[in-house]
C-alpha cells in the first residue's frame, strides 16, 4: 500500500519532471557542443583551382581562410601554362573547415632535365633499355664500320654527338650510332601488319631496323591513332636476310580492321614458325585454317 501511495505522490511526479528536464538539457548541450567543435553550418566549399597560377591560388584561398601547400610537381605538360595547378586535394566542390590545408600539384616550369646514361660500348638492346627507362625516346639507328656488331659507337641529339652526364629534357629523341661488325650485315624484315605503332617500332628496333614514314588514314582522329593498326609496310616482311641493318621501314595505319589485307594472312600462314601473329589477326587466321580443313575433309 505504501508503494502505491508513493507512485501517486507529488514527490515522484516532481522527480520524473526534473529527470526529463535534465535529459533534455544534456541533449541540447551535446548538440550545441558538437556544432561548436565541428563548426557545422560554417564549412567552406573548396573552389576549382585547376589551371590557376600560384598567385591566383594564394589570393583565392586567403580570401576563404584556407591554407595550401605544393604536394608535388607532375610531369611537364603543354596543355596548361608552366607553374599552373594540375591537381588538388580535396577536390573542388567538397566542404572543409576553416583553415584546412589543401594539397596542390603544379605543372613544372619546363620538362624535367635528365642525364644521358653511359651508352658507349653497350649493346643495342641495353642502350635502348637504359634510354627508355630514363624517359628518353630512341630515335634512328645508324650503322657504321666498327669491330663490335650492334655495339654503341656514339649517341646523337639533332645530329650533334652527346655524352654521358649531359642533361636533356625528358622525352628527347636520342639517335644511336652502332657498329656493323665490319661487315655488310643483312637482316630479315619483321611482319608488322596488325601491330600498333608502338609495337611496330619495338619490333623494328629489335631487328636493328628503323621506323620510316608513318602514314595514318587521312580522316583518322588524333584520339584513335594510338590504337590504329598497320595494314601496309614497305619493304614487305621477309625472313630472307637481304635487308641492311638500319634500313627505314615505312608503315601505313588504320582503325578499320577490314582494311587488313588477306595476302598478309597468306604470308604468315606460309611462315607460321617465323613471324609472331598479332592477337588482332590470330582469331581470323584460326577461322581460315578451320574452314580449309573442313573443305579438305569434304
């Protein structure tokens, strides 16, 4: 009976009301404290700084009470001005708190300068690897009378001999002067049909030959040239060793797979163990072989 009377008493009701008020006050206190701590409702939207100069970045971010630092420099590109912003974190449109530091990537003031590696007396393959791994582009291969066959005699940039330790912009084309072993060295011409420009160039360099004229279809957009395939070459592919080392090989490229000539398939079918068949032609070649086998069976 005393417990029931206590439940009906004003003392219990007052305690319940006070507890409820306390909970409400604590709840609103937490919400207010979190808002004060995180500055909710006072966040700043990160602006788009791409292509901005450093002075423009400084002016813009100072006005927004944001800090910034250059995180790294990218490879040089001609698509934006030297010293312009090419990357930022956080990205544009995100919200950050006041005084947040943004990480920026800038376009260098010019191509990075790289040292020419030691090339003299190295093999052709090793010299090409050393140049390409440093960011240079291997240009023409020229053979001269020299005791060492396929050994680097010298290197040139724009027709001027260069030496180890000299610095040139990344992407500079370096021509190699190689020894022919004091003989009239002749090589076969690799099969290039169905290969991309990069693959064709690599095959020619490996064979000791040069890339000659590069002719794309007239209506081929620049964006598709990287995937274009060789559909014609001159001189024609042959496994006979009758082409002098260093000879330039002209190639024609297209994005139209139907332009690949059938006589090229006939050539590699006659020489399946000599020339590597490009993946783009392997399926078509297998289909032709299966069709011929079915016809013979009939």
